[in-house]
C-alpha cells in the first residue's frame, strides 16, 4: 500500500502528498495529491507523459511535487488507464473523472495540464469541458503531440531526436487506432483523441504551452498555439532554446517557468 508522505523540492519549504482513489467511469482511478505549504492557485489536475502506453504518477513523483511548489497549487497526478490494453477514450474519461473530483474538493474552477501524451489528453479534456459549458481556469500543455500523422517538418529535422516520427505514430495507433477522426470525436458529446479533431476552438480555456526548439513536436505546439489565438483564447507560449522532449522530467527550470506561468494565468482568471 502506498503511504502518504512529505516532499521537499531543492530550495523550497516542502509540502505533503497522499494517494487517493477517485470514482471513475465504472472503475476506480488512482491518483496522487500534492499540496505545497501555501497553495493559493487552486487545483491543477495533471496527466503524465509516456506516449499513452507507459508512465505513472509514481514515476512522475518528484517532477509533479516540484510543479506543485512552482505553481503554488494543489496538483492531482492521475494514473489513467494505458494503451494498448485501454484505447481512447479510456485515458481521457479517467482524466475527466479526476477533474470532476478536484472540482468537488477545491474552491473555484480547476485547471488541467500534462506533459507530452498527457498534454494531448489535457488539451482534449479542456475542449470537452468547454463543450459541456463547465468553467476551467487554465490548460497547461507541455509539448503536446497534436498530429497523429507526425507530418510537421520538426519531426523530420533531426533524424535521431526523441520521439521519432515512426515510434510516435505507432504510439498514436496504440492509443486511438488509425482512423482519421476517432468515432468518439463525432458523438453528440465529443471525446476528442487529439484537439486536432475539434473544428472550432472558440471558448477554450486560457492556455499555457511550452516546448523546446529541438523538440520534434515543436511545430505541432506552435501551430496549436496559433489556432488557439486565432479563436480568441488567451495563450502564452513558452519556448526553450535548445530544449528537448521530456524536459518536464529533467529540467527544474522548465517546471519553474511552467508553474509560474500557470500561477499568473490562474490569478488573472480567478480574481
């Protein structure tokens, strides 16, 4: 059994974390809650990366605790179901269940975010809440893959960069199959496998996007930021010169900028 504990990011006052089990769509969803000593910026529900096929809240423990400190927020890190055993919309519905739970326990609108594949889920979840007319304080997206075809030039600019287009395309297929538009995205209440399936982004939650210049998904992120801005969504784009995919796990400076950018958006949207 996982026991609650404390954490102390380098140079920080530290905080508490504890495991929770959330009511999900026909099953329980495990998660971890991280609360710094002072959390004025609400609740942020986080989806870890791992190409939709790997990763866990435990594996992301140190990075998520550090994000909670940088953001000044209570962070809920979700152990959503993984592909290929559980294909879309399983992971998305688990994330949505965690957002419901956080909304019940927090004060004011919650926010959603994630890194890599988790950011794809977070962007899709933000659109689902938009469609359902539910308030969302922010969406925090660290280098989300957007295009299942991996067509953008940045995927092919550096042949040995991670993730390569072939391996990422295989992960997309495990996660959502090979349909151009997933059937769940065409339902009366759409469940998008990627925000690319949404024809209109009007009304989406304020966004923070972050990506390194050497990340193969960089062009996806830049294009999605442009779409959000064109739809009238307040959008802040953080670009990291020389940054690579996976920086959320490896770079404290990346997490600090992501967390402080979220805090600024949360303050603006909730005061």
